[in-house]
C-alpha cells in the first residue's frame, strides 16, 4: 500500500485516475483534495478486496486489471454479477447508505491495481462536492440497472443469446477473462461455452 505521492509510478497513476468514469469530470482542485486520501494497492488473481457480509467498506478506482462482483449462498455456490476493468470503479455505496452488510464480494479476476479509500472518507468528500456526488450516484444506479438487466437475461435468453449479448456489451473483455469465469457469469458450463464456440454459434 502506498500513497500516490510516494509511488514510483505516480504520474501514470494520476493519468489513469483522470480517465476514471467517476473522477474524470473533477477539477484540478478537487483532484488535489482527494489524492491524499487515496492508497494504491496491488492484488493478485483470486484476492478478495471486499468480503460479503461485512460493514467495513471501501471505494475502489481500478487502475489495472479486472474485478468481479460475486454473491455466494450458504452452500458456497457463486453468482457473478458484473466485471469491471480499467477506468471503472467498484463500490458498496448502496449498502453503506442503507446501513446494511455488503451483499456481495469483490474479487480479482486478474492481477489488479486499485486506488482506494475508506467509504466514510469517500462519502465525506462527495458530500462536499455536489457535482461529483451526482455523477457518482448516477453511475451507481446505472450499475444496478445493468445487473438487473443481466439477471433477467439469464432467464429470457438461450445460451447462444447470452453469449452474443456479452460479446455485444463487453467485447473488449472476452479475451481477457478466463472462459470459465465468463461461463459462470452467463450461467453456463465451461464445456457448453466451448461447444458453442467450436460449433460456430458464437
């Protein structure tokens, strides 16, 4: 864990943060105000940034790599809700606002680097910057809507249809995510996904 100012790649990290979906509209003054609260952390594939059911929450801005949002039931069966990569972010803001435990985990699909800060600190910051808060909350609502649409898709579309929808919406991720992860996201077996590809249906 390192502050941005003390990180050997601080100039690259600052450039990456300026491209983030939530932070790109901020002024230089707002960016300078936020930066001291951010820590840069590197994680390995399979590491968990956030565990389902906890109250200690953080806000993550993805600099490198791919994360997944995962829900597990009591039998440890998992459902992947979404993937997120560079220029995106991950959050448990809704749970924080509702004062409930986190309803999902956030796990590394690949090696990942994030800039993060505690949720209380992030909330204090956005409460002082109305435009940033509005953009952030709007994006959180978009994510919730996308997850709802994905969940409905799993019930309405057949296997090829689910894969085609993923390719249409996330073409850039298809070759970066292990196929077993994509299959799990689409509620397919890895064998079914492979068979669809071999048969030319995707």
